[in-house]
C-alpha cells in the first residue's frame, strides 16, 4: 500500500485508552495514531479529512498539555446536524481519535468505558467542533478554516472532465497530484498555523 510520501511527515499522536488496556488490546492502553489511519477510515484524503485530523489533534493537545490524552474521556460536539454537508466525515475522524460515539457506540462495561452518547450534533453556541474532558470539564472549541489554503486553479479546470470520465490518464494523474498538494499544504505547511485551526478555550 503506497500513500503519498508526506503522510509519514504528519506528526502522530499517542492516546491512552483504558478500555484497550483493560481488554489486553494495547500495553498500557497506549495507541499511536497517524494521519494514514484517518485516511484508511475515510477511504480518501481531502481537505475535510485533513482539517478534522488537525482540529482533533490540536484540541486534544490543548486540553491535555504534556499529559497523554485519554481516549474515551472526551465529549465531541458539532455545530452542524448529522446530515449536514461533511459533518459525518468530520465526526468520524474525531471518533477515531477520541472514541466519542453516537447512539450506536459502545455501551460500556459495568457502567464504565461508555462511548455511546459522547458524540453530539446540532449543538448551538459555537462553530466547528467542541471537545470537553469528562473528568475536568475543560473544553476547547476548534474551527478549521479551509478557505485560507486555496486550491490550485487547475483543479477546477480538470474537474468536469474527471468526474464525467472524459479525462485522459495524464489529466487524472495531475488531478490527484494537485488534490493531494492542497492536503499536504494544510497538514505540513499549516499544521501549526493558529489561523487555519482556531482554538478557543471555553470556561466550564
């Protein structure tokens, strides 16, 4: 399986999942996630997936500082409804990293390690995603501003031919390269840009 080279340059994040530790799935409950895991989940890499990854990772780091973030200890709330635009894709990446799930999530063991109900849609009061720790109630809102990283204008020119199956092999290849170039610029060139992912602490 060959992913674009820059995937390996996106910083990973290590989380501690007490449920994984309890069930013997990961020593110490420690699991490392990379951007390629988000791509495997979504089935593609696009600005939405990249933005959801960056927002989730940066919010977790803001909430935990030097501590290892605890998977399953986070409530994720989205302003958009579940059937709005790409909200479902964004939420799936947040779920990958935080464990937060909707009605179909894990019900827990003996009242512990519950993941169901930790992912919420249509929550008013803020844009983007809000991440809240269950233990301290500290919260961070993250808003990804994709418009700050413009797409190559050639993408728009190629798109009609590509989606209608009329593009040449060379045009299809160029389209993919230009598409991933924008993803790379989001993750590599602007991975720590506070203007691209706006973080705002919310008082509990």
